[in-house]
């Protein structure tokens, strides 16, 4: 299974040589990943996973120092599920050369912060009519009832918008530059520039641009 932790750089355009079509892409800088822990279904963890660390950090907590030991100190630690037949060792360095163009991946990132937002922007409320006695058409409306005599938990109201984990599924890899540790993804990726994202392969490979077939009767014309 292929996966990586990287930083979102910027968006640009990619020109397909075969069809000449323009593909909007996002460039991701992959970090130098080191395996810090291996979990197995036969051990105490009861599932197969691997923990990966990137970005050296000067200071970490004592518990992390004991966990990492001779591997160094990492600013980002993340865990990925793997298969039973996948072989990983503690201290192993992972490369992005295993990714191929056309591979379908899921991307996980933290969305941009939007600050304090109203209910209409945050949750997509339609609002009240602008006339007939409604002097606050963008208000939330009723937030409770006689029972249970308090506001229910999870009620959609105004509040902090963004800074949430977002997963975008079924993006495609357009280009892999293993020399510069760059990977190009088709489409938009959640998060701000230089934000940390995770790319997880689905195991599927599809063509980047599907060329439609022309019927025989149209060819004759």
C-alpha cells in the first residue's frame, strides 16, 4: 500500500502530451518519511499498521523521546493501515517512487480557518424572508423548546468555521518526481499553502484523460 505525508505547495496547470488538454493540478512536497513503529494483528495492537515520522524537531516531550529513541525527533507522526503481507521495519526510510501516474488516491488535510461565521455561511441556512416583519433575516431562529429547558448539544449555530479534517476521495496522480520529492495531484487539495496533508492510495490506476470513441457513422460523414 502506498502512502505519504507531505506539504501542499501550490496549484498549477499540466498539459497532457497525448490529447493537449489542460489539467488543473496541485503540487505536493513529500517529506523524508521514517518508520517509527510497526503494529501487527498478532501483537498487542490487534491490527496491522505502520507509524511514520517526518520533519525534524528540536524539542519533544519525554514520552516521545522514549518512543523514538535513536531515530531522532520528528515534528509530525502519523499512522497508516497496511496489509498483512506488507513488510516494514522500524527505522526504514520510505520513498515516493512506488507511486505511478494515474493512480487513484485519497487526500486528507485540515481545511482553512474562516474565523467566526454566521449560521447561513457556516451551515448553508436559507434565512428568513426579507419582509413581512422579519428584521433579522440571517438569524438562526428557534434554538430550543420547553423541554429539556436547555439548548441541545450539536445544534447548528454561529461559531468557528473551518480548521477541520477534510478528506477528498478519488484524486489522481498526474506526475511523480522522485528526484525532487514532488508529486502532482489532479484537482484541488484541502488546506492552506504549506499545510500538512496525507495521501493514501486506493490501489486503483485509471487513465488521466479518457478519449471518447467516435461511432462509425460519424466517421463516414
